[in-house]
C-alpha cells in the first residue's frame, strides 16, 4: 500500500486532536509521576511508529534505525521533563506541557515532511518496494521467540550471544591477534609499568621444577619471568638431578634473582610445595610448569591488585594457549566462584598465594590428585579474599593442557579432595563423581532433616498444561516431603475450577489458593502464594514445565540448605531439547540481560562445557527457582513494581547483596514450554511494558550493573553487540 504526505499529516492531526485520559485519576492509579510520564512518552512514540509500520511493506535495518531515532528523541524529552518536574513540582500542569511539547514535535515533524516535498511518499514507496515492515518485523520476532530483537539480545543459530560470541571471536588467529592488540598493554604502556613504583612492593617468589629432559625448554619460561615489568621477584628452579642443577647454576650465574636448587624427589608433588614453604623469601608465592610463559605485565597486574585490595590472599588471571608459536584459545575466567571451583578447577595451576596462607594450607595437605587443586581448595578454607584479574597472565602449550591429569586414578583422587573439602568447609556430607567430561565433577549434598518444600505454581486456565505439570511431579519426584500450591489467577473457564476441585480431593499434597486481584502481576502472585505457606523452602515453578529429573528436589535442596546460598536454579530445555536456560548473566550496564547458552543443543559442547558445570551465577530464572522462605522474606519478597519480567533477576541481586550465592544446577533438567501461558512479548503494548520494566531494573540497580557481572568476565563484553 502506498502512502503520501497528506495522508500522513492527516493522521498526525487525528493524533494531536485525540482525547487524552484524565491524568488526575491516572496519577492515583500509577505509583508515581515517573511511571505515568513514561507511558505518555512511549504512547506518543508508538503513535509515530505505528503508521509507518502499517503502511510499510518490509522490515529494514535502516528503517528501524529511523524509527528508533525518534524513540531516542522522546527519551531525551522524557529526561528533560523529569528534570523540569524536579525543579517546579507542578505535575498536572507539566503533563499538559509535555503533551503540548510532543504535539509540537509531531507538527514540526509533519512540516518537515511537507517542506521536503512529499518526502513521505518517496519514503513509503521505498518501504513498499521492500515489503511489509510490520509483517517482516513480527515474523523476525516469532522466528527467534523474542520480541526484543534489537533491544538487547542477539541470538545466533549456533548458540546464545553470550559465551558463544567468544567462540566466534577466536574462530581465526587473525581475530584473536586483533583482540590482543585492542586489549593488552602497548609498548608505551609496558615502558610506563617498568618505571612505576607501587606504594606496596611485595616480593613474589616463583617456583618451577624440571628434569633432565626439560633443560632446553626452561629458557622460554625463565625469559618470560625476566621480562616482567615488575622487578621484585625471585625464581627458584628445582630438580632432583645434581647434574642438571649444576648446569643451571652455571647458566644463570649472572642473574641474582634466579636460584637453582636440588631437592630429593622432584617427581613427588609434595616436594616442590614443601620446598617452597621453606625457601620462599617473598610475601607471595606462585608455581610455574615447564610449559608456562608469563605475559610481561603479569606480575605488575598482580601487585596492582594487591595495592587495590591489601587483604588479597590469592590472585589468579585469565590464560590462553600456544600452538605452533601462536597464541590461541583464550580462557576468560569469572570472579571467585566457590561452587564452580568445587565442580572444576577453573582457576588453573598458575596463581599467586600469600605466604601465610600457603604455609597453613600445605601443613595439612593429603597430596593426592592434583596438588594445585588441593592447594586452591585448602586456601579457600582459610580465606575468601580471592581475586581474579581479567587479563591474560600466562600462556600454556596445548600439548601440556591435553596431557594434564588425564589418568582415571587422578580424577578419582580429585573427587575425594572435593568431598573432604566440603566436609571441612561446610560440615556437610556429599557425594562427588567425575562426570567424564573434561575435569568436571558432580557434587551432591546430603539433605539434612527432610525439610518440607512448597511448590508454587501460578495458573490461569490452561488445565491441560497444569495437569501435565502436576502429574509428572507426582509421578516422578523421589522426594516425599513437599506440597503443591496452585495459585489461581482469574481463570474464566468453568472447567478450570472443576479441575481444581477434583485435584484437591484426589491428593492431600495439592492445595489451590485464589489470588484476589484482577490485574496480572506475577510478583504479587508469587508473594500471595508465599503468604499461604508455612514451609521452610519455596519453589517457584511455571505451569508449563515438564519434569525430567526425578531427584530434582534433593539435588536443589542440597545446595539451598547451605547458609551461604540464596537461590538454586535448574537447566531448562525447549521441547526440541535445545537449551532455554543454563543460568543468567548481564552485561553492558544491564542493557544486555540474557539466559546463558540459549538455543544451543543439549550437551552439544558449550564454551568450556560450562552448561554442565554446577556453578555460581548472577541470577537464575523464576521458572524453576528454590530458596529458603526466611531468606526470601528477609530481602522483602518479590518486588511488585516488576509486574511481569525481571522479578527473578531482581530477587537474585537482592540475595547477592546480603552475601548469598546463586547456584545453577545443570543436572536438574526440565522442559519449559516458554510463553505457553502468556504468549510472547511481541505486541506493541508488551514491548513497551518490557522496556519500561527493563529501564526500571537498570535504574534500581545502576551501581551493581555498572560494576559488572562478577561471573561474566568483562573481557567478554568486548565481543558482545552494542544494543
């Protein structure tokens, strides 16, 4: 369909002359000036966008950008109006002014169109030639299952735009070399580091053990230490071969900071650690392998972090690999994450530990399995002042990585190390099994005292969906001390109430409570359901869930019972068995909030196989979320200002702010028929509501969001799209 400037100007006149609601009444309905003001601005925005959508014939990135330019202008107007309100305080008068200002904007927009000589006609013809924009836009949204394309989420066929973009980034050495050039210190910056003097200048003692076959390889390791921009270090090269030691003494005679030493049994892991506790003269100690090379700025960054956090007891950084003399396969690590560490040694073997912690940790080590892994676990028992440096600090050869600790005996020993650590640290009994994937372990806790769990399931009609959900829970759940609380939310089908009656009559474990309000507010519904329980644990569960893991409650309770855990989530799958949720993250100051590994095939091998690692995350979805009721009450329950979305993310941020950890449990799996109840957020009203709640979330947690997601390495943000 064609469009001309006169018809568009006529539309503008209708908009300008349309009757607006009674805002005096509206103010009482909405909770505050800001919320109402946003509704006005977003409505005026869509008055402008809607005719373009209706009369255009194909979605186009340039067209969309044009529309969003107007949206950005209205956002600017919103900010200006908010400042005016703050200065003058005359709310109703300013609303009239804001409407007039927006109408003037529309009139100016129309005059511009007229002045350009039927510009809208030409624009409409261009759009018509390209197809129907609204249809194309909606089809794009439906195909991706997310109405917010272009607002904060980019999905690829190969996986989520979270960790998988990292894989795309390193698809070629050229890409990674470019990343290195953009993110690592320049020669000028390295020169500055060499001349910089820190207030606190600790001596760092480094240890490396070699045998007679590794003498030639030692040179590159030693050279990487000698090239450090921070100069207060000592390197100890140890061997059980006197011939080797004598040769090395001669080779490094001129370097005062390098000492070559003989120990009795270098093939025994405990020899190097015990020697280090006796020999080290530095404040901090680190260990290198023959296949390690430090980046020139590694120790500088370590000391910089020590000056920033004087209590730092253990420091680690990112790493990459070297293959054919070229750097590749970077590993970007999260901030310290205890549950992740108990599932896999994500920190690696190169880290710097405070001398006092090293001495205490090694005094009681068992020296079974990986000694560095045991040292990390025992160090955590002594301190939680553990910090990550989001920079590549060392390189390792791929050959070394592939060969490390591959024997089944070592894996079994590591499992025992984890189990012993849990007993000492948490006082809990556990079962630890090697998964057979990389160096990943499955940790299950024994549930104490058989606590009761209330499973809260909001529902409106959809009896078949609810019936399937409840029947699978009742049929498969191996844990017996639970109840199901259906929260009825304004159903209109009489058969729904008949089903409720039969459900309660057939099972003493099922109750139905009736939400009294008419408007939909998911957070209010959950809070209402919680008030109708007297149990120790609350499980939020969607009615479009199918249970796959019979011992799901035991697995999740095992973590939720810990005093340091605030919430536990599960792995959710789409009906085609691709991943819908494997934990959640945020980036770019909260502009991107997404499910990790979304749309990836189940068990297809994600980045470092993270989708099968029990780990700490910033948030987990409320579609399946377990927490203690008293902690839930402590943080003020769900925030009812989030009517539909972000309530679960908000809850997790609140829990983390009181020192609780969020745990993602990949071995609890459920199928999630996402949006079967509410539908997708792909209408203009739902999109506007989503945007408003997103903006509210960002405003509420601005400081936390600007600090970054601790479990999402900030170096990863460099490869995320800017939306």
